[in-house]
């Protein structure tokens, strides 16, 4: 299934309660948006989780669906609440309860991309902001919510793997472990969004395939992990952040020559994550 907002790849024969989601991999920039931005073609893409959807492209063949954004993060950030409106960008937006993230320009309609570069000059009207949310944010989350509900109905639970990438520069302050910085950061909002066995099993899978894994720092999980992770209701959500420098040239936004080598390792991790969702329901209680 494909439209202007997302691509949804379903397995021919669903065999797992795993659901994979890549909300920041979108790169289909609307012409009206490009006409308004003050940034160049590479600068505007600097906040993308470029190629993450390709890293997880094989999961439908393993028996689980993959949903990936087409709308770019610089246009609408699908990993933010629809209420995260930035008063510095949107006319009439409330200035009450403005979070540090919104103050930094990273609301649901971003004001800046990476390195704090302003996307456009001037402000959006409330009508323009609501049009963006109605056109992109709500359809995406309606489908994601439906997909999770269908999966839970079929299998009795759902395991949502929210897949992202992180700039290598974001790890400068991360501590070394055995002389290495993290390749992957798993976020479960400090134990709130999924049962412990989910994050522990995922960490084991990544480590078995050669990745250094940290948990919850500096990324513990965003809006999607928070909003959908309800372990007591049978929905577990885990955020996966992969260091971009492993597989791409961050400045050129191009694949490294060994992209397929890294993709092959991610493929094996993804196969294992799908298998987690194929195990008997009693595993969740162990």
C-alpha cells in the first residue's frame, strides 16, 4: 500500500506480532514546501533517517509488516504529538507548557533541521499548520494505530519496533564501552514502553551481530514509543536508533560502499526480532 504519506509493506503470510515502523525516512518533499524553504537540497535532508527503511526492507519476507513515512521529517515530524505546536513558528500557538524540544524548534512542524538551521522565514498560520497535520500526521497515525490493532487482534499482542537513525555527532558525549561508542541505542522509556524481555532480547540480537548497544541514553524513546507502548494492554514499543555513520556518508546523504554489508547484519537482527513475535504468548510473562 502506498500513498503520499506512507508506504505499507505487508507480508504475504503474517507469522509474527512484530510491527516495524520508520517514521523519519520520508524524502518526498512537496513542491510548495521546497519553494518556501531557505535551505539547500542537502541541508533540508539533514534531519532525515535516510535509508532506514531500506535497512529493514526484508521484514515483510520474514512475516511482519513494515510501515515507512514518505512525508519528510522537515515538513511534519511524525514522532511528535500533534499538540507540539511551536509558537515561534505558528501564529496563535499557545505559549503555555512549551517543552525544551519545542523551544529548540523541534515541534511537530519543525522550525529547524540539524545544527539548528532555520527551515523557512516567517510564520505559518493556524490554518496552514492544521492542513499539514490533517494531510500527513493524522493519516499516518490512523494507519499505524490500525496496524497495531489488527496485529494484536490476530496474535494477542503486538511488538512495535520504531526504527530510527542518529547522527554520529550526537554520540560525542556518550561514554565509551570497551573503547567503543554505541552503534545502536535501544529506548524503552526506562522500562515503561515494553516488558524487560523485549529490550533484553533485542540487545542480545544486535550484539550477536557485532553492534555495540546502549540503552535509553541519550535516546529513551520519542512520542511513538510513549503513545503506543502499553505493555499491560499487550502492546510493547521499543525505539531503535542506529548510528548513521555505520552505513552512510552523513554530509553527502549517500550510502557507504559497504552499505549492503551493514544491511545484511541488520537483516539478521530483523529476522530475530520478527521471531520474537512468533514465540508463544507466555514468553511475555517470563
